C-alpha cells in the first residue's frame, strides 16, 4: 500500500491537470494511458475508467479509426540486433526508441534526446511511430470531430523526459479552436461578399468611364469631361478603400502575391510624381526631385511599389499646406536603394510615430480627419516593403514636416526581358455581359482576336473546338463555376496546354494556381495589368522551363507553405521537411537541385544538417541557402562556409526566388560565359 502523503500528492497532481481548461492525456513509456483530465473526457465524450491503463491511439480516441497494430515491426528483428541488455530485446514491444543508449549498431547514443535523433532517421522507427502515433517529438495537428458535437481540436504532443534524460511517456494537450475557425470562416465569407457585391459594379463603372474619357464613345464638351472626371476620381477612391480592406485580408491569410521583375525606382517615382503634378500645381506647392544617376535596378512588384509610392506622395501632398514643399529623393546606400518622401506639413508627434504603421491607426489631428482614409495605408506599405526584403521608417517633428523612407535591396545582375508575341486569339469567359464586353474592348485595342463564352459549359466546348491561345476565366458563374472549368481544362489533353488567367473577386489564388492557372488577377479589371500578364504569358508560351527541385527545411509550417506556394508558381518542384532529421531522410531518397535551410529547429538544427551534408560526398555538391531570423553562430564558421548564400527573415519571396535562380544559373555556368 502506498504511503498516505504519496496518495495526497497524486490526487493533487490529478486535480491540477483537471483544472486546466485544455484537455490533457498522459501516457507512459509503453504507450498506456495513465491519466485523462476532465476537460479531455468532456471533449471526447469518454470516461476515464474506459481507457486508463490501455494502449489506445489518439485517432481511436477521437473516433477517426480503429486501433490496430497491423504493420508493426520489431527493431531487434529487422536490424538483427545483438543488444541483449536492451529491456525490449526479443520482447513483444515495438518501442525500442524509448530506451536510452540501445541501438542495433552498438553505438551508444547517450540520453533519450540523443538516442531519438538516431532513431528518427531509421525506417523502422518511421513505420512504427506512424502506426502508434507516438513520434516522441513535439507534434501539432488539427482534427475535426462530430461526437459529442462538432468541434475542431488542436492536439499537441510532447515527450516527457526526466532530469537524467530518460523517456517517461507522452503528454497530449487538446485545445478547442472551434470558435477561432468559425470566426475565420465568417470573416472570409464577409470579405468574399464585399468583394463580389462592390467590385462587380465598380468594375463596369470605372472601365466604361475610362473608355469615355479616352474618347472611345466620341467627343464630349468640357463640362461633361469635368463631371466624368469627378465620377472617375470618386470611383477610384472607393476602389482604393475596398482594395485596402482586401489587402489586409490577403496579408492576414497569407494570400498577398507579388509579380517580381527588375524595375528602375527612378522611373517609378517619376511615374507617381507625374500623377500628382496637377494637385501639386493646384496647391501652388513646390516639388523637388533628387534622383541619383546610374542607380542599379531593384527586383520588385511594379504595382505594389507604385501603391507604396502613391500612398507616401499622396499623404505628403494632402498634409502639406498651400505654398509648401514636397521633396522626393532616390539614392543608393551600400546594397540598398533608399527612397525618401519629405514634406513641410503638420508633422507627427513622437507618440503617434510609434503606432503609425499599425492597422486602423490615425493621427488625432483635425486636418487628417478632414482628409478621410481607412487608416490601413501605412500598415499595408510596411508589409509590402518588408515582403520585398526592405524596411520602412519615419522621421518627423510637429509643425515642421515629416520624412517617410523605405529601402529595397539593389539588384546585382540584369534579367533579360521576355519576347512578346501578339495578334493571337483569346477566349473571354464571364457571365457578366458588361464586363465581358469591357475585356473584349481592351484586348481588341491591343490587336487580339476575341472569342466569348458566358458560362462554364460553353467555355469548355469552345476551348476544345477553337483551341484559343489564352483564356481569361471568371470564377463566380452559374451551373459550372470557374474552378471546375479550370480543373476540366487541365484534365483534358486537348486543352491542358492553353494558359488560363483567372479574373475573379474571390481571394483564392492558391487554389487557382494549384489547379493550373497561369496568373490570378483581381476584379476590378485593371487594363494595364491584364495586358501585361497576357503579353508575358504569350511571350513565354512554348518556352517551358525545366522544373528545378528545391528542398525547403524549416520548422515553421506557415513559412514552408508560403515558400512552397510561391516556388511552385515560379515553376519549381518543392520538397518539404520540418526539421533536420526529416531533411536527411529526404536527402537519402531524393537529390534536390538546391536546399533552403533554417538554422533554428528542434531535434536537429541547421548547423547539424550542414555538417551531415559535408560528410556525404553524394550531397556535398548541393548548394544551400540559409534562411534565418537570428545572428549566425560564428563559432561554427567552418560549417556555415558550406552555404552559398544567406537571407534574413522576414524576406521578400521574390528576392529569395531570384537568389535561387541566380545560384542555379551560376552552378550551371549560365552567367560565366
């Protein structure tokens, strides 16, 4: 019989675990459940008496599958083990990895955390741990259950290790994230509704007013021109506000994409200044441009950087009084191009500067309140610049003006422009006749021959019969939606090679690219962006790049997903690993063209992976680019020298893609002549 004080301690221990709002399940080293807390019982509709003392997988507990030991193998049998001192030697126990120091090759591994690193590169462990669902390392996954009610649970699994490093068992925590997922779904639905119901009519308003102002509908007098200009300005303002909210939604969901190419920042600045010249003249302001000569180009998304410049120059013009001065400078500092926009306006207090780049924050000023705005512009600018690998900041003093600056990495090498082929046939698929006609007018003006289909079924029929050179495709259509049309087009050998540009208010670029879209553009239809995309795709048609394989190694699954999405869009094949052990297992089976490697990871970090690659002659020639948010450990300089490049988090995905292409190009001697 156990001492009284030990029983009290055990009761207190169970009481503490049961008082935690999240569910808790403990298993011992043999996989037997030794405790389930009251919240976990409630979440899973299970009584403790039914499962305590039994070896039951988590999948069985949540009702996803039946418990089975089919496929389990024994390490001592598979590896012809000679470690007779191992407690599981020739026993009906497949958990050899829980025992410290015992390995079939007789190489002593030390404490459990070292032993498990060795085991995780072993095919026996991989097979067994999947069946037992006991990986002995931290694991996070989401599951949906229907009994006793619909819930979404986040399950975290961690090993329990004592002070001497011995494995004692596993602890699983069950966190109910149902409400979070419901709120996220509601937000996505709201954004989708706003996108569709507002942007569809605005697309027609903006498009046809632009055509009238361009003289496409004949001549008109000055008063008509003035009124139409007012309509255009206010529709542009409304679109801008909607775009701000949609951009924030994209940022939060990780769906903000960039079309990166070499650009001259001087040209972009001049383009924006010309746009605001009329307003500057009306306020009798002075504009001073300081643009350095022979600046290197930058790899940027043209429209996104224009968006940033528009925001900064617009603010400078709005908040500077008549007769004031605005200055725009573009200079080179080390490896960066720095753009600064200065004004002689109201200035910003030190307190306000601290919050200036946060969402929905607006300075408490009567002048600023009069000008209106969403309070999202600077927050979006910050995200855009940081995604490009740069920084944005402000220097200001009240009543003396402000200077907003941002930096972007300078481009080291030039990229040859794509050849453009025109005069081809394009199939426009949209169930909105007004928008379909608008797109037709845009394309015919550029010399393209246009075919039209007003529903998905007709689009599939015409694509197969006419075989156009390109298709523009709306998503929200009756009968068969655009995603289903895209899927069927890519599954049919007669139409699979036709490039498709999706034009949609639905923010689901990832699904579009996954189904085979060549580009994904938002409505309202931007004429310039649409024509650029078509010219680029038709220019590249018939010149497919051979897919290069990239191994991405990072323990942050969101970062891996983000990189994978962008690399696949850039025509790379992607392999994924979430720690060093997984990376080495992949490298045993497949040889990538390049490796993107995080340094700070659990179980086996990036330094250890580099060391392992160095020792393997078959892998030592693979170029490695380090990705890290931390300072490098200079004591490991010899290992770090194995990497060909380093990028700091947060980084621009397009910059990273450019580095990959540069590295692979150099490896093949493409730039060495």
